[in-house]
C-alpha cells in the first residue's frame, strides 16, 4: 500500500470527518491519500488518547497540516 515514504519523520495534524483529529508522525502514503501514521495521538477536546501506529483511509481525511517545516529536496 505505501507508495510514498517520509524518511525525515514529518509531524502532521490530520483533521478527519465527524470532527475528529489526530496528530502523529507521517510514515507513508499512497495515491488514494491513505496515510500511515506512527506515534499517533487522537485529540478530542481536552482529552488526548495515545493510539500508536494507525492506517487512515484517504476518504476520511479532510485536511493534513505539517506541524514543522518540511525541507525542500535539493
């Protein structure tokens, strides 16, 4: 499934449908925007739940935001 990978451990915030949000380290993705995220934390109001490594189906992704600058390839 994983066609793209992220060797520089990019931290991202993913907003999902049904007003859900997770934060974690992007490990990979494919052409359907399915995401593999490690060290994932589900953010629910003031409550945070550590959920480990997850695969998020692309059709449930609303937005993806980098939480730190991404280096441009040379």
